[in-house]
């Protein structure tokens, strides 16, 4: 069997192993083995193929992996402004219907409307903030009972 075929088999096995481990190391080694297989297919001697594999492995592990690891472990972006209010709980201060109402969100008073225009959310009810449109919070009641239905 020719050496380039062996490199391709090694690359395939390393690629399959990467799928199960998700370490990104075996995937880089698979890419290096693929490059060595390409070198073998071009007719380079076995020593040159090993050198291509070694250089590809070192370059991948020393350069590519730290960059990829940094991107994977980056914390989620901080939400600020009105985007930070989405997903929070609100306490309705007045009845909230399609014409409007008032709600307390994060210690601040906001104008509010129900997310579903057919809902009516009574005063002193807890609701989730689903979106912010301009200066108006779109709310949906937390309770799953018929409370707030027209």
C-alpha cells in the first residue's frame, strides 16, 4: 500500500476520533495527516511526508488551537440598555392592555403593552418582559391560569 493512502486512512481515523472527543487536537492532527497524504500523492519521499506532518501538527497546535480555544471560551457578551431588560420579570402597576399600562421593571417604571394584543394583564400581576419596542415593554403574564384573559 502506498504511503499517501496510509496518511489518508490516518487522517480519517483522527477525524472520526475528533468527532467523539471534541478537543480540536485530533482534528488538527487529521489536517496535518491529510497534508502529508497530499505530499505523498505528489511523489515526495516518506521523510518529507513525515516532515510535512510534523510541521503541520506543530503549526496547528501552536498557532491555530490557542486562537480557536480563545474564541470558544470567550464569555457571552454583556447585554446593556434595553436588551438587558428582555427576559426579566415585571410587576404591573396598572392594568396592561392593548392601549397601554405601566409596569415596574428592575426598579424603573415603564410603559407596557401585552405581547399578545388580545390579553389583558391585571394590576399587581407578574409578567415576563419579552421585548422592548422604543420605550414600551411588551409583557406576557407568568401565570398559566385564565388570569388576564378578556
